[in-house]
C-alpha cells in the first residue's frame, strides 16, 4: 500500500525506466472507478467462444492501459479440480484444453491492448483452505497433461509474466521450485518473461532466486513490515558470491524485456491516474473514464455464456403471452445498499454477478433480473409482475406463486478468496447446496406452480437433486456470473431474443462424493503445519472421472440445450502432409514412437503444434428456429495409452444457423493434441500402437457423441 497500485515498482529516471504498476483483477481494474465489471472467467469459458474471449481480454486490457496499469494480474487458470474451490469462478473450468484455449485468447487480447498479462497461479493452487501451508502432490505426467497445460498455452500466447502460487508442490514452495519454474517453465516451455511471487509468497532469498523467482511482490516479507528477502539481502548474497551477478542480470533483463515487449517504454504510455487504496482521494485519483461502450460486450458475453439445462414442453422462451409472472428469490433483487456495498464483494444480499476476493472489481452499475424483467414487462404492457425477495418466507412464496402463469425462482451460491470468510465459508464452499435457503424456496414455489423456471447464478456446480426432477420445474437456466449487465443478458435468453449457446465448463454431479477430488479441510487455517493434498485421481478430473468410473452425472461437461435442434453428418478425417523443414528429425522420432524433448522450448516447438489432421463434418439446424451450436471434438485413446476414456481436443462456435441451414465445420489436431507425456524420457510421444486406433468423437457434449471415426495413419 506504499503506492497507487496493489503492486508498485519504483521508477529509475536515470536509466529511463518509468516503473511498473501491477493491478488486479482478471475481470477488470480493481479498486478503480469508471471501469467495467466484465463477466467472470468461468462465465467466459461457458461461452466456448474464442473470439468473444479474446475481445473480452482486449477490452479489459484497454481499460488497464487507460488507467496507467503496466501489469494486469490475470488471467487465472488454476483447474476446477475441487467443485467447492473458492476461486474456481476466476478460472476457466474443469478441463485443461478448454482452460488453455481461454487463457491463450485472453492473453492475446490483453497484450494486444498494451498491458502485460500475468498467468496465475503457477501451480497446484486448487483450494483456498490453508493455501499457504498445503503441499500439492502431483505426479509428473498429471502436471504436464493437466495442470501446466493452460500455462504452456500462455507461453505460446507470448505472456509477459507469471505469478507463482502460495502452496508447496511436492514439498517445495512454488516460488522456489526449481522443477516447475526453471525446468518446466523456463527451459521446457521456453518462457522468456519473468516470474513474480504472489503477494508475500516469497519464502527465502537464495532458494527463491536459485529456484527461478525473478520479482518478489509486493516487496516486503509481511505486508508493511519493511523487510525483504530481496533488496539488501539479495545484494549481500551477490557480494559474498552465493548468488552470481549474472542471475540478477537475468532477473532484471526478463522484467525489462516484458516492459519493452509491450512498448511501455513509450513516452505516450499513460501514467497511473487512480489510487487503488484511496479511491475517494481527489488529489491522487483523476477519475479517468475508460468504459467506452464495453457494456455491449459484457451483455453479449453474458448472454452467450448462459446455459439452458432443462426445458420441458418448450416452457422457454417466454412468449409475451404470459399474463402473470412471479419473480421469487433474493438473487433477483438489487443489492440493498448498492452493488459495491461489500468490500471485495465479500457478501451478497441480491443478484450474484461475481465471487469475492482480489479477483473482483467495482461495479459501475449492476442490472438485476428484477429490473430487467420489469423493463421487459413494461415494454410488453400485457404482463403483470409480482415479486417476493424473502427467501425464507415460504408460505408467502407459495401464496404468491399460486395461479401465476410462470414462476421464476432465483437461487445462487457464492465463494471467493480465503482472506474473507462468509457464514463459515473460508473462501472455499462448505458444501454444494444453494445459499440463502434457495433449494427450499424452489420446492415451495414448485409445490403450487406447474410452470416453475429456476435461474441459477453460481460460482460453480450445485447439487440440484432435491428438486430437479419435480414435474413442476419445467425449465432450469444456468446464468453463471456475467458481470454488470447480468439482468439484461438473462432477459435476452428468457424471452428468446437470443437462442442459448452456452455450454457447461464443468460437470454437475448428483452427489458431492461423485467428484474425484474433495476439499481437504484438516487443520486450522492459521496453523503452520503443512497439509498434504494428494492429487491421487491423476488424470481423472471432472468428466474424465465420471467416464472412467461409469458415474452418471446430472449434467455432463459440455452440456447445454437450445431452442432448436442440430444434426451432425458427413464426418471426414484426413491427414495433412508434414512440411519439409529443420524439424524433420524430431517429426521422424515422434512418428516412430520416441519421446521428443531435451531442447529449450521443446514443448512449444512449432512442429509439435502444427496441424496434422483435419476433421470436417456438416452441421444442420434441423429445428424450428435459428440458433447456434458448439460442436466439440473428443479423442478416445486405446487402453494401453493409460489415458482417460475421452479427452476434449477441439471445439468451435457455429453462430446463426437459420432453420434448415447446413454448414461445413472444420477442426484441426496437432501432434501435441494426440500425444501423451513420457515421464521416463521426459518428452511428448504419440500413443502406443497405430494412430488409427485413436478414436475421434464429434458431438454436442462429452456424453453426446454424434459422429465417430478414427485418426488416419500418417
């Protein structure tokens, strides 16, 4: 808090260095006014739309630059390994391929705007409980095929910086872990930027510097203590020969290289014009408005990230012929004292549009469902809207719901970063039920209204079993966490102005214990005793576990309904000839089944990631109205490969297909996409056996394959 930003690197005017402003968050400029509250990471992932995700990054980047920020502390790409994980909403879900593509596009957008992106939290930071004193035990193959994958894609996007996490990895703190930082990130991935610590995650001088840490943040050891593991301690280690001066040169070079890469040395780069910790100080806050028309993207992405989970008897879209509507539930209402009444959104008594913690930003405004539906009813002039925001007055809810044409019931579930505890939820959720008595409210309304529609704003999966099969619950809408235009985005889908295309970025289970990993809650949050967190499920997270263990989910990964239907046909899988270039030896070794690594940047080598297979098929809108679809491609390896039954390896968004219209869709696969990690040889290799034994499944979700084929031989 010794500068205007959450992290501050002082200028060195003699050297022409203007310093660095580091600022959260992954959804907008934190602690600043006149900025946009964008959709969350998990909502962006539920769009499965690369173009929108990149545009979101670009517009967030422009706002950071407009406020004078040099480093935007995001995106966050830790995996949704644990359904209760407090910060899952900041990330991109439960699959490494989807998370990797979302991270890649976000970084391209951010850095196109001129701000440095920061890939976080590297690595194994999948729960908040005891996050500074947990040791994540992750085997090498699982690290490579799941947890480092989004970070590798970040390097491929040219990300300027990384943030190492609080936890230990295999008994060594992340910020001094030689294996993950020096060997995997800097050597194997070829990362040329710098690694900063999470705030106060640095644990040593020599160990951190030797282990690959380049910048300690925020500088002191504990907030405000005036001490540092770097600074004078680092100088001493250099002068006594313990740390070579060349390593300090490397640290500084990496930091400056990223500053130059984003052209922040330009005299025209904006100076910091806000004060994060004193937002109301007119002397230091210039109140620069950087919002432009970004609300349009917020509304569009909010709409396209909404997932329709259930829709019996075509209850949705609403047709404007419904004469009487009930809006029930606290989640439909505005916050009682405005959308920013709780610091870092650490509390909620209305519509939930983001979780809590450092990954937040202030709302310039927040459109609640109540306000948006009222506006629509006013436009229609033929709809009467009744409401009750009292979740626990079930008798009143039943009375209000009776004889209404439609009852819209709003429920939510919140979570966030562990420095805030809400109702015993220490960042992570205590359970997977809805908050504020939401399930009982649904049951009460559905007991009297045969056209009950449930709308859910949630940080992650909920268990819906207490009411999902109630015959009076005709429709369920997963509205996610969509930012400041939440109500308007929802109305666009409820009334059919937009045909929903959102797809689940995680699995919704029938029981909490159906998930492969559970929250480790042993030990006091303040205890310094190290808590072991074994990643025993290995490669089997999310849908991979459900598939491998033959567990029926309530709604599978990639699932989402539409107001129309689609047919898939004419699958074609062909090989693409390899280019004759300097990589021919590596390609030959790969094709012969050998692992291919060792050289710097080998995991991000072009030959490994160039397309070698082309997958084409025809998509036809066979339903009654226009709409879009999200085709998904999964690979099925032979059992001897030791892979999960299905792996997501491709997707795209096909927008605006008219009724009866057909379109040819093409997806590509690279050698990397079909490779597995060889721990012994420390390299990527093609799966054992013939490539023609690898199945290709194209369909509408992880459990809705429409077309089946096999890879051709090369």
